[in-house]
């Protein structure tokens, strides 16, 4: 059974932190810092060691403060494991119609990956809550896609960091997915949670500034 997903939390700070191949012993302090700094959506990829255990732990510890989801869900087996662990939302790098249909039927937010306008439209028509545009490429691409498809909610992912993430919001994206830039290996391995908080605070401050002066 998945945890309840909060769109209120999501919309407060629509940056999805993608935690991939982070040693399981670090996931709890990372999530604590993530939440304390005002970020609200954390995705653990299913191809990470101990992914199901990490999702279950973080859902238990921070499920009332964070949306804890599963990423890199490519198969029904991945989906079953993710939902059984308590994932509140599902992200895929591809279009798997059965995975999307199951999430829609279970009322679990699903962000399938797509790239071309045809793929994006197909993912949306299948019931995607939001379409993950992967790889993101450029903000100008997002703007061009939204010209004819302005009713589709897009969450570009890949190659996005502090320097460019607000440009995707300015182009019309509803969310962004950010991976390694939010989980600096050296900082995490040194267990410098204060410095990690500085990283997160920079994103939060820049997003809030964007809301004031987009």
C-alpha cells in the first residue's frame, strides 16, 4: 500500500530530488536535511542498492513531511516492489502502458518518461499525472513543446542543476527532476550535513526568488 501523496507539498517546492546509488546508510540523514531545508519530493531509484528498504524507511520516518517516491520503474515487478515498500509516487524513464494504467487505477501519481511530442502526448493521454521529459536538453525545447501542448504538465529531468533549473520553470515546466547535483558524493561521504543543507538552501532560495521575479 502506497503512502498518500500530497499535491500541496509537491506544489510548495516542485523540485524532485532523484536519489540514485546513494549508500542506504546515508538516506535517512539526507532526507532529514532535505525536509528541514524546505524541499518536499524525494525519489529513490529502483536500480539502487536497497531501494525498497530505503523507500520503506523514509516513508515511515518522513512520510508526513515528504513525498517519497520510486524512480526508474520500468516493469510491473519494479512497480509492485515500489508500492509494497510504500512509494507515494512513481517515475519511469520510459512509457510502459501497463505500469501507467495500474498507477491510474490505484490513484498513484505517475510521471512517465517521454521525449518527443508524440511520446509526451501518448504518456499524457494514458493518464500521466505529469510527463517527465527525459532527457531535458534545454529550456527552449520545453517552451517549444508547450506551444501546441500547453495543457500538458511537464517535469524535465536530466542535466538540471542550480544554474539552470529556474529557466525550465520560466519556459513553462510544472516541476523539475534533479539528480546528482542535489546529492554531491563528496559531501555525503564526508557526512557533512550542514554543507548539504547549504546546497539545498541555495535551491530553495533560488526557486522562491523565481516566484517573485520569474
